[in-house]
């Protein structure tokens, strides 16, 4: 596999650190926990979408695009990183944002990611909850074409075979870092939403035969649906890489036990995880993705899912800006 043959624009601070979380490991009394700091990709408070955007925006430039369109929730980390990357490249960026399924607080509507979107001069188009966001983006693209623009539409979460290449690269980076310090990784876990992170990450791990099982903690969809999405995208990513059939359905594992009421709804486990990571490791998680994934990891440790000598890596996918959209969830944390 030669990742270097795919066009890429440098946007991220790489490699991101791989660090032990000894105070958290001691507190939980479980296996040795590690963290891969993709919250430190650098662009506009960081996060996992930056790795995907390196490939997506290179593809946009190759196709002669002069305008970017993408979609997400009001507090979308993906929309924020896309707005930032577009600003860096001097491209206008339209973000079509789906309003939440809950009554949003003032902070949710104006702070966190949406504040940063405005900072990067993104053109914000809100849509009611439940809208067909792909259709909304296509309508907007059509309108912009009519005005003479050449828009490039990035799917929600940047999850396409091109975007997933970013996480193929992240897997190779992690395997290399681990070998440099003589670390044998037994398990890896992370949050899974639009599926590109898990699809690319598993494809990259399989490409080097790393033998590291990955669990994706769902943030919205039930496991069966999420599995199908990840498998489908992993298969298309492998074909794009020239390695068709590399990822098998048996390589994809997701866990939907920590979603709570639904996408973006706070849960007690998330609040515990976010505050515990802050107080033991001074690491900031986010309320929608990494906080729920960490709640899942903590629960697995407590359930004895790992051996004491295991090395478990938590892939921190970022989202810290989202914390500022949810101050009320933490107002009673003590
Ligand atoms: C988008 C996102 C994820 C999920 O990644 P996908 O590639 O969409 O599955 C996880 N964590 C954070 C913070 C995100 O913004």
C-alpha cells in the first residue's frame, strides 16, 4: 500500500502524541491505558476531521473547486474544522447545519463550534432537525453552480473513501509510534459517528497486519446500523487503496450501549468520563463523542473486559470546542 500516491494538503500537526494515562489507569485499577492525541491535530482546536480534510481538500483542489460545502449538527466539529481549513486555503465555505432534536440552550446556539464557524467566516445555513442534509447540500450546490461557482461537496463527517485515507495514515502512524517505544497494543477504542474514522483506521491496521482489535463506541445509531455503515465504507476505502477485500465484516466491532437518549444528549456516564479525565490527566474530552466513548472504555475496565497487563489505546478524536456548547451539563459536576 502506498498512501503517498494520494494527493494531500498539509493541515495537521503530525504525528500526534501517544501518551500513557497512568493516573487514570491507577484510579480505575485496570489495564495500562494510553491515549492517541488526535485532539492535538492543531487546526482550530484540533480533532479527527483534520486528517480527513488533508485528503478531501487536496481532491477538491484537483477537481478545480472554488467553494466548499459541508454539513453537520449545530455543534459539529467537522463543520468547524472544514470552515477553518477552507479559511486557510482562502476558499468560501458553506455549512448546512441541522438543528438539534432537543431544545438548544443559548450556549449551544452561539458558543463552542458555532462561534468558531463564524470566526472563520463560514456561510451558515441552518435546517430543521430531520431534514435530508445530503439533499439540502445538493440543492445549495446546484444554486451555486448556477451562480458560476465550482462547489465541492464534503459528506457529513468527511466520511468518504478519500476522507478515510486520513485514518489509514493515523493507523500507520500509531503502529510506528508503538514500535518505536516497544509497546505492544492489545486493544484500541474510539467514538464512531459518520464511520470514516473507524473504516480508515481498521483498513490501515489490517494493511500492516497489526492484529489490534478496534471497538467503535456509537454516538447515535444502533450497532447493527453502525456496523453496516463502517463495513461498507471500509470496503470502499480498501478498494480505493488498491486492496479490495482487505477488511472483513469480522474486523468491525461497534458498541451502542453508551449513547443514552440520542445523538448529542448528555449522559451521566459521559459527564463522569469528561470530569474524570480532566481531574486525573488534565485532558479535555467532548460531550458528544469522546466523552461517551470514554464512558464506554471506563465501563469495560470496570467490567473486567481487559487483563491487568493489557495495553489499551483510546483514540482521542477531539471535539473540545463542543464543551463550550454544553456548559449546563457540567454545572453540577463535583
Ligand atoms: C466526527 C467525530 C467523531 C466520529 O468520527 P467519524 O469519522 O464521524 O465516525 C468522533 N469524535 C469527534 C470529536 C468527532 O468530531
